[in-house]
C-alpha cells in the first residue's frame, strides 16, 4: 500500500528506537523495515541464511518488541488527526503519550487511527508494542472453540492460519521460517479536519470508440462539510459540488476518454499510460493508469468449460510463472531487486505472473513496474493451503475490510487481470483428520470466507474478473482441480509429488495450468554462499535444511538418474539437476502449447526464491538465471516449433504455435543428428501459422529417426523476427552415447562493445552452458551445439549481485 502525504501531514517513518521486552537488545530502526534486518545491520545477529542458523534465531519472533519515537507538533485548536499505519506485521498495540489508540492484527490492512484526543501541543511520544507473532498464533488457536488445522508438514511454526500475515513466514516447502516482525508500509500523522481521502476505486467501461472511467472517492469526514471533488485526465477536468456527512462517504466521478490509447500485455502492443489526478477538499492523489479491457472466458464447449483471457478483444495465451515474496526478509525485497526479477520475467517471454496467496499483496510500486513491463497479474487473496477461522466474526470482519481496501488500491493498475479467492483451500478440506471426519463444518466455514471475498468483489465491482479459488473447476464447485483437465484452472503436481516421469505431463490437457513444477539445486555460486566445503554433499544436514520439501533432494537425484547418466561430482550434480528441471518444464509447456486453444495458459511454479534453497524456481536467490530460465525464454517464444509423440500412431509430429496478434509465414527445416556425428536432412516446409490454434507441420514415422540420432529443426519468418531452433530426443538422454564433446571457446567483443563468445564442438553436444550462475545475461544459453555450426553468444546486460564474482566457463553433458 502507498500513502499519499499532503502539506499538513507528518511522516514518521524514520528515527525509531527499538528494544526487546525482557531483553538487553537496544538499537535503532527505520520503517519500512523488519526487526531481523535491523538486528543484522546492528551486528547483533549474523546472516539467517547461513548453514543451519535458522532455529537459533527463533527468540526474535518469540519475543515482544517495543518501537518508540518522539515528534513535535503544533496542533491548531479544534484540528483532528489520524495516525495511518500500513503493513504492520502483525499483532501490535499502539500508544500515544501513554494512551492506547489502537490494537492491530492484520498486516494486509491500512489502519487509520483517530489520535486527536491523545495528541498534545509540543513533544509527543509514539510507541508500537509488537507482540510475538508465534505466541499470539498459539493463543488464538487455543482460545478457538474447535480445532482449525494448519499445514503442519509445511510450516515449522504452528497456527499461523490465525494470523493475517504472509503464511509462508511460518515456513513452506521452499521458505525459511523466520516470522519477521515490523512495518512494511508507511507511518503518517495526517490532519483530517474536515476530511480524509482513504481510497480511490477506478473502473473502466469500454465501448466501441471510447472508455468511460467510473471513479469512487472513499472519504472520511469529521463533520458536515461542503467542498469540491475534481477529476483531471487527458486534458479534461470534471468538477462536482458535494456535501459530506460525518463518517465514511463515497463520491462518484466519471469521464469519457475518446479514441483511447490502449494498454497491452507484453508482446501485443505498447503499454500506454495516462496521468490521473483526483482531489477532494485539500486531499489529492496522482495515479498512473492504463486503459484495457480484461475478460475471462469460461463458456461451455465440447470438452467442458474454457478458461481463457481476452484483453482488448483479443484472446491471448498466458505464459508465465508464480510469484512469491522477493525475499524472506522484507527489507531485502528492494525496488532494485524486484525490478531485476521482473525484467528477467519479461526477458523469458512471460506476459503473466500469479501473485500467490501465501505471500503478500505487493506494494504499489510492484504493480507499477508490472504495468510498465506489460506483465499481467493474477492476484490471489492472501489465503493458502490451510483451514481458516472464518467462524470468528471479528476475524472475518477484518478480512472483509482487508479485501475492500486491496480491491480499491489495486484498481488503478492496468496489469491487474484477475482476483482469485485463495490458493488450494478446497483441496485442504481433504488434507486434515479433523476436516475429513467433519467435512460439513469446515466446508461451511470455508464458504463463509470465500463468500465474504466474493461479496467484496461484487460490492466494489472492479473491472477485472473474479475466480473463486485456485485450482477450481468453477464457482461453487468443490471438485478436484488437481486432476480435472476439462474445466477451470488446474494444479498438476503428479510429476513432482508422485514421482511420475516427465512424459506424464502429456497425459493431461489442462484448460489453464496455474501451478506445476519440478525442483533443482541452485548454482554452485549460491550453494557456496550458505555452506562450508564439508556441507557440499547432496545428503548433508545443511543441504537438507536448505531443502524444505520432505524427500526433495532424494527426488531430484532419483529423477535425474532416470534421464541422465550419474554425474561425477557435486558441482556436476547441481548443474545437471537444473538441466533435469528445464527438461521437465519444457516437456510440459511445449505439449500444452500444442493444445491451443483448449489450453490457454501455463504458469509454472515458481519464478523466484526467498532465500538460498533447492526449489522449483527458475531464478535462484539473488535473481541469477538457472538453466530453466534460459530454456523458458525459448519454450515461451511467441512463435514456437516443437515435436511431440503421437501416442496413437507412434509418429513424431512437428507442431507450430503462434501467440502473436497476426498470422506468420514460416520456413521450417528438420534433420536427424547422429550423436557420433552425421546429419541427414528430413525436409523443408513453408506454411502460414494462424493465431487461433496450433497446427501440424510434418509427421515422421517412428522408424525415421535412427537409434543413435535425435531430431533437430529450425524455423524463421521472412523478416527474421521469429526464428529459433529446437530438438526432440525419442529416447532419454542417458540412452545415447554422447561421448565427451570437445567445446572450443573463442572470446571477443561484439559490435556494440559487449562481451562475445563463440562456441563450437567436434560432436553433437546438448545443454551446453556458458557462465553458469553468473551475473551476465547472455543472448542464449543451455543450448544444442552441432559440429560445423558454431554458435555466438553475446552479453545482453549484467546484473548487480550480492555474491562474489566468478570466472565464466563451459558445462556440457557427457556420457
């Protein structure tokens, strides 16, 4: 959330003293900030991510903390003031000059506290007493009239389902359980006489030749007042006289923008933006908005029901990933780090991210960055994988307020494409002994929560669609969204959690797969940042601690061994795990893209990491590109050719997929490549590839590819805008004798002055990787290299990293 100060407001973010109750720790802190980061900066603790240090820091979240500061104020007689706090995490008591002015319990809620009676002219003392999150969670669970189970196998810290804070702060199968405490928004003393502008709700109504902006100003008046409301945009000004009454008021303004400049997702047009200013009394807001129409198509068809996004009248296939918090310590999730992650998403040809429901609603600047980059946002409400105490009226009322505030706040951002009620709460009803024994009770409680969110959507009526849960077959349908590929969105986890082969991805044809994934280890550079040399073994205690999914490291190694010959050492194991992960996602996404338009979106789990850990991410902690991210840039290409086996005939079918706005004319060539050398051309084809469906290019009989060969193919259009190459291995990589390719590296400088690397080989080499784990982003990587066909890589840009520099080198598959 972002607060907007006026000339009469006093910013209180900085200059706080912090102390631990019943402890000796005394230090300073500024907000936004978290206590772990303040202790780290003061030298009172060491890096929480190092080795097995996590549980040694439990005393931080088990303690109560007191933040205090003083400020001077010349308070005019009769003036009213509000203390506005955003992102207080999460159980806190606020006092001003010894008077309690608020008891807070929701990180996701903006708190506007009337402090008029507690303020004095001159020096004032403001105190925030942070109660222990873990102690408060245990107390609330104990006082509830019946058990409300939580996902104990994922969460090291119990009962966080009672707290309105990021659920992953208690752990998760990829996160460290630190339970950070602090304030993650602003602290503002606001003069609110006669009124306070709290929220701006923006809706867009698109017609043939214009867009009507329908805007609600939600304002709190201290007394009856006559004033003006003003709307300015695109050279137009709308002025309304109005009378406000004490309490909350809702004022509506509207304007029509003719011949609008539309905002488009990445790859489909420009991200046009407008400056919008609204004023009411002396309160004003400036917002950057984009004009776009978002529809979710769920109409019935021959298979079930569709799940497809239509933007500005154009159906668009969604390519992307799931977003989790940028760091386990909020203070480290800086704008620069987040911008780097989002840039990497765009570089990998993504057009949508899902802000997952176990994290946090992100600050306004996150959505502004997404809008600038053309990244659509699927936004979950912040509920994930647990049962929740929605039978508690006070708790549920807090959720209602949270939902309305967040819907209004995010309505300004054109990137917002969907509001989704939760992550996997329907499935969670079948995960716990208590809910399996008495499903009606817990289903009724879930329905209260879900209905409250749906009512908030209906009341605020944002201009984006609502979806009740993820995965979900549809509204008021409590079926199995994990295995039903006929309707709704799907989470498909059989390959990872059930240890199925990668080919099992081809057994389903989802309408939209919003979660699926496969794990890998991070690069050696990251592993070295949290380990000692003796820890660098796949089954060491420290490597197990930096793997939060039970049995995860064993599953990485076991599955890797199904597809590849066993690596020679730990460093090769780390690299090869990333190749295995990339192969898994390539298998799934390329097949599902050939099912367009039945399938209209894939969001893999997950884009980023919160700390250095083995996980499903394609960007490791710190933002470095894993092998998967380079491969994703290719399998997310707007125009893609892929080869897929036909289970019915045994043929290999070459498919073309075009996600651009217009049909493209392609020239395609295919060949067989023997692993010992020798290339035989299979044919050349020219075709027009439409936008509405995948089309077959050619079919190859089962015996047309020799036993010691794989299929390789390339394509281009006349302008060279859509060119690429790909391969298909009829057998698993370990069943080929690739030998030991000799890779020759020639380094130089490109025409634009950047680094240039030319790679060549004496025999076919797969997944050739240059500069693994480095900070330079290359034009291509993890690629197939053929004899007499050298490949040139150029440095696109260099990232800023907190890790030591490393020497670049080649890694290649052997066997």
